[in-house]
C-alpha cells in the first residue's frame, strides 16, 4: 500500500538538454514555470546578465549577427541555479562547424557535437531527474545512461529526419539548377547520422513532434510513429492592437516570404508562382539571409525584392505591410513564421510540409497547397487578388486562430504529454 501511495505522488522532474538557444529557451522555461525543471544543460550560456546587457549594446553598433546571437544566450525566466553549461565545448563546436562548412563536412561536425554534448551531460550527472529531455542527434548517450537508471526519455524531433529532409531538398534543388549557393555533395555521414536518430527514437518513451508532417516523417524513417505526440509551437507573446487587414482592389497584392535556407524554403516555387500570377499585379518582399548563388540571386531578383536579413525588432513592419505571407517549403518542422504572420492578421499560403496543416484551415484562414506546385500558388493568389473581401475575412480568421497558439497553450500541451507518459510509465 505504501508503494502505491509513493507512485501516486511521484512527479516528473525534468533534465532538459539543448544545444544553442533553440526556440529562445522555450522548453526549459516552460518546465520551470510549471515547477518541473530539475536542471537545464546547454553549451554556451551567459550566467552573468550584465555581460548580456553589454553585448546587446555592442550589437547595436557593430556589424554582423554573431554578437547579437551571443547576447541572446540567456533567459530572464530561468534562475542561474538551474542552468549548467559547457562553454569550452561550445567554442570547439563553433570552430569545427565553421571549418566543416568550408569542407562540406557539416554532418560530421553535427555527429561529433551530439556525442560530445550528450557525454558531457552524462559525466556531470543526471541529478534528481526522473525524466530527461533531449533533441534528435544530441541525445543518444544521454538516453542510454537514463535507461540504465529507469529514467523516462523524451525525444524532441526538432527537425524532420535528416535523410528524409535531404531527399526533399535535393529534389527541389534539381528543379532550380544553379540556384543553390552550395550544390549538394554526397554526404558520407548521412547514414551514420540517420542511424543515430533511429536509435534515439527507439530508446525514447515519447517523441515530441512540432507538426503532423514531422510525425509522419519520423514514422516513415524509424517506424516509431506510435510514440509521437504533436505539440505545435507557440508564441511567447502575442502582439497587441492588431486589426484585420483591408486591401483595396486597385492596389497591387503585397506578398511576404520569410526564411534563410532558400532552396528548402521554396524560393524557386515562390518566384515561379509570381511569374505565373503576373509581376505587374503584386509586390513581393523576401526577408532573410538567403543562401543563393549569384545566378540564383539574379534569377530571384527578376520577380522579388531581396531585403536581406531583417532584425526581429523590425519584422512587425514587414508583416503589417503584407497582405499575404507565402511559405512554400518542402520541409519545415513547424514554420513559426506562420504563427507570427497570423498573429498580425496576415493570411498564409503554405504547404503541408511546414506544420501549416495543423494551423491553417483551407479556405477559412488561408490555403494549404501541394509542395512543388507554383501553379496552385498562383491560382490561390489570383483568388485573393480578385476578392479583397475574402482577404479581409481570412485576416480576421487568422487573428482568431492565432490565439490558440500562445505560450500558455504550448506549455499546457507539452506538459500534458510529459505527465501522461510519466504516469503511464509509473502505473
């Protein structure tokens, strides 16, 4: 009877392990807010807030994104006593990654980093945690150690399985030959990387996926779909004072594309759709540090305006300018751009491979179009251009739908998945 009582009162204590400032530390901050965080382990973290303030000041006057990224390596909602970091490893990883990009060996650098980081966490100890939370490719050794202690393992599949995503990206690159800044080479490490992801999925008690698209991809690659639970991302703060869009028929349609990895994000299909729709009927902006060759940039510039990298502080202006946000990606775990746009009243045209199908209702607050189908995109744009009242209707519905994806909703979904799995494990 005492054993049953102890099990009934057992609560999850979560060790979160994460390389980088992924999702702006949303996962550890969420578990801390719910009183479930045992410890958060990462690579580089600014434990001293004053250093962060100094770096933020430097980022305003010095060029380049590196200082800005480093300045963001802390979270005011996470007490320092809950955070451990491995800065020397983080520096090594940064240097290895830079060198690997030049050599075309980035997958090898990711493999090294995943193993090294997980081993560092294990060597430091798992503390009082009875749940470990790790991200795909950086959790295998952690899960192996946890299983020896009967500790529950949560795998966050933050991207589609690499082999699956590479196939889609390569197919898209072949459709727009010469556009990519770095033509795909034969990846000698992709099978080793895929085997590592597969082993992590097998060890996991539950797999958190940002979208139905990722869940289906995980199931196709590892046959672990029954473990998958869909937890769409959320916005930490929903914007205020937003009104539905209105657009007069006499004005050109304004279209916004946001993203860095141009080929995977579908910039070729964007440009082709604009050609089909008519460049004289719209204005198109591309916000992002897109990785295209000189030829690719020249081709894209014929139909769209390349803004380059736009600071997050200035993105609201871009969304307020736009009538429609277009994201024709062939592979995106969960396009946070979709939520950002909708929360500012911008309807979205996207593919099922972005998580869009979990957010956008076809013909109600936007459109879901097939991947690699610029013809369908152009047809949907034609519909919105012809009926500006429909555009306003979609804008109103987008604002309403975005309320379902605030930080509280995300936290409730994530915590519920962990608690339900934990309770089942300890019945």
